[in-house]
């Protein structure tokens, strides 16, 4: 029996993250590509790993803002402004 090597605690692979967030893996990839999400790490094979809590909360915020029919560029600006204020 071959055991899967689990990612470090609190980090999820893209498919696991997408399922938990209720979106498609392509949505996670796209959000990462345009800078709305960040990967926390990568496996030696190059699979992206996402911080469970941070990514899940960000996806929820993005989806809530999208419901107001704002474009993703505006959402990115809102998230950047929020991050700057938090620092």
C-alpha cells in the first residue's frame, strides 16, 4: 500500500482548497495568476500549496465583493488597500 505524503499542517493543494472554498481549481489558479491570492509554498514537484485559513477567508471576501458586480481589478485594489491599512 502506497501512502500519500501529506502537505505541511495548514497547507492545502489547489484541488483541496477549491473544494473547501466551493470554487473550481481553475478559479484558484486564476485568482493566483492575477494577484488576488498567494501561494504559501510549493511541493518538490511544483504543486502549489495554499494556507487554509488565509486563502479560504480571501476567497470568501472576493466572492462577496463579486456579488456586488465589481470587476476583479477593483477587487484587487480593495484588497491591496486593506492590506496596506493593516500594516
